[in-house]
């Protein structure tokens, strides 16, 4: 039972730490952020299993994490309030060709990152954007002033 309790606590801590790290897709992580996540995983494993290297201990830890992840998924599916709390909400970062610096700061997104995602979406100038929205999972969606919606990193010609 000790492993189940430790796994539950570490799951909650890791969930909070990852949420605090901000909205980024795996492809957008800096090398340091990727290494940090890998180290977090190793540290969590050590804290969960302590000195128990048995197969049963490992299975209990994995089962606890899987159960808690499934439970959070089910809760966010059933409750809009829980979804907002646990997954976050989309954030407008460009409105009518103007960068919203406060919203960029809130999500720790740089102007260079927005410009990079614009180029990936085939947008050359910020004044072509009606809205740019950073989604809860990290990607930036662009809505052009002409009404064509584009998602950064995705080929707009592929359906």
C-alpha cells in the first residue's frame, strides 16, 4: 500500500509541476526542458518505489499512475469546470494583428516563438492575423483576417 500512496502523491506533484511549466507541445520543448522532464521521471520513480525493485512494486506504481491518469481524463470529460481547472483554457495572444503582450507573458511565450509558428502556418506578417490562440495543449491556432483558420505546424492543404 505504501507504493500506491507514494505513486498517488508523486502523480499529483508531477501533474502540478508539468502544468506550471506552461503550454508547450513536445516538439516545442527546449533541450533543457526535455532533459528536465526526463530527470523528473527518474526522480519520481525513485520516490515512488523507494528501494522496492520488485516486479509487484513496479506494477503497483504503473497501475496507480494509469488509474489516476484515466480518472483525470474521465473527470475532465464529464465536467466542464474540471476541464478548465485541470487542462486550462485557450488564450488569445494576437487580436487584429496586435500582439497581446500580457497574455504572451502569462503563458511564457516569446514573440520569436509566435513568429516561428506563423512561418510554419504560412503567414508572413502579423497584420494578416485576426486571432492567434494558444490552445491548452500547446499549439497555436491562427485565424487569418480573410477567415482561413490554420494550425501551426500542420499543412493547411491536408484535410
